[in-house]
C-alpha cells in the first residue's frame, strides 16, 4: 500500500503541471485596432512576443490654455496638433488577473513601456520669420500604464512616467534677414496620458 501512495503523488504532480502551462498559453496578447476619441485618432497594437506588443498611434494632440494679465486681459483656447506615439509594451500581470477571474482579453492588463512621442506645433510670431511654420516637439521616457478593452467595445488606456522633451526653432529676424537663428530647448517632464475610444476587432 505504501508503494502505491508514492506512485500516485508524482502522477498528480505531473498531471497538474501541463494544466498550469496551458493556462499560461491561454493568457497572451494579440493584435488590437482602436479608434480614440479623447485624443482623436487611430491606434494599432501588434503582438511581437509573449506578453509583448508594439503600440503605435496617430492622433491630434489636444491642449487647452488659459492666461490673464492686466495689460492683455484674458486669453484662452484649445489647440490641435498632429502627433504620433510609439511604445514597446510588456504586459506583466496577465496570470494575476487571470487567476482572479478578471478580464485579460484584448490586452486588458497592466504594462511597462519605453515611450516615444512627437507632435508638431505651429509657430506664430509678429517679430520673426520662421524657416518652417511647424516645429517638432518630441518626448521620450519610460511609463507604467494599463489598458482595459471591455466586451461592449469601450476602451480605456492610461499611462504615466518620467520623460525628457526636446525641440528646436530656426528663424530669421526681419532686421537681419541674412542671419538665421537656431535655438534648442529641452528639459525633464512628466508624461501622463488618458485615452478613451473603441476597439474594432471582430468579436469571437
């Protein structure tokens, strides 16, 4: 009887091992297409490895401003700038969500990612003639974030992390039109974004 018990225990162990491995295979990332609303545009997420995706988005960057001075009064408005972002996402909590019975489909998990984004700002001045009316404003960094793509197609995407931005201006002064002036600006910044939209994949 003792020998039979020792034979059963290894059998149970080896039977449970493939089941866990199958669960790991079930929980993975996939290609996802979306339309975004908060920053109007489109995005595509391409699976490039286990729990890894390459995320790209083309959109209009929305910024609002407000200022007040006794000389100029109140100024406010909303600007739209053409922009694009690229991220290499690693989704790290897939099994945790799966074991708790939470949704993991459509890459509904948390991620870490190197971050790259650039948008083009229209340059305006009453005193200078810009060589190019638009200048790129680029930010690089590392972010933590999460994505939730719900069964009703609603999508929520949030990320935050440290970044570093840089930009450059080149212009001519009308008083000295033969002299081109070039100025560079850069500094550390905080990256924070929230996106809402709808995923477009075919429902299974």
